[in-house]
C-alpha cells in the first residue's frame, strides 16, 4: 500500500510539474504511457505506421491541453480518451477506404470474442486455422462502426474493465456493457459473412456418438 501511495504521489507531482510547463516532467509521462497509447492506436488503426503517426499526434494534443487536465480521472484514462478520439476522427476521415493490415498479431484474451467463435488447438492444422481466424478478425473489425470497434479494442484487446471504458468513453456503465455485447455479436456476424464468402463453415464441437441431433 505504501508503494502504491508513493507511486500515486509521484504521478501527481509529475502532472503538476508538466502543467506548469516542465518539459522533463511531461517527457516522463510520455515514457510511462507511450506503450499503452501505441498499443491502442495500433489495434484501432491496424497499421503500424499509422499507429506511430497517430501516437505522435496524441502526445502533441496532450502537451497542448495538459493545463486543462483536471485530475478527476487517472492520467492513463485521460490519455486513452485522447488516443481513442484521435483514432475515431482519423477513421471517419477514411470512411470507405480499406486500411487493414494482416501483419498485426492479435493477442488472445480469456473470455473474449475469439473463444466465442473457435476453440484453441495445438495441432498444426488448428494453429493455421487460428491464424486465419485472426486475420479475418482484423478484416471484420474494419467493417463495424467506430463505436463498436472502440469498445472491442478497449475491452477484448486492451483488457480494460467496464468501469474504465465508461470513464474513457463518457458512457454510462450499463451502456458500455450492452454496447460491448452488441459489438461482439456484430463482429461475429461479420466474421461468419467472411467465412461464407470464402466457402468456409463454422467449427462445432463433435457430438457424442448416439446423441440426439
């Protein structure tokens, strides 16, 4: 607890100094949070170069507006909000353009939408199928709305809690939960559409012999 209190106090001091124009303090904030900013922009944009460019834009915006940060939320929540909104603005500018990349690895998360679509497997064939599925998820993410994509990225890729997502998006907790549910269903439908276009069928667990259909 003492360590956590010390870390929290250190963060408050950094923020206070940065708000007063201390560039060294702001650079420390960047160092501590640049990974989460890059990760969320990469997963929102699906392209590493875009993620780098947008991450820079996020930090420029943060530097220009840090004086207005009221500290009622965590700094990480504030910077997440800037990152997500910047990505959404960019996606809306590109509406209708295909910008997905199949080179990005999508990490799994227990209980996420991936397990709702297919089971994990260790055989070469199953590993290949999982890789294909991940590529299809990337493609499907480009077809759903920015609002749905945002909550999928924050919950299932970044692993944030419902409460954290509510703070970042400014939505009520109940709205966040229902939106995530609808987003997962929407994403699953898009993936099934991709499978149908490619002549693939969803995988199902084998029924026991002699069981009723």
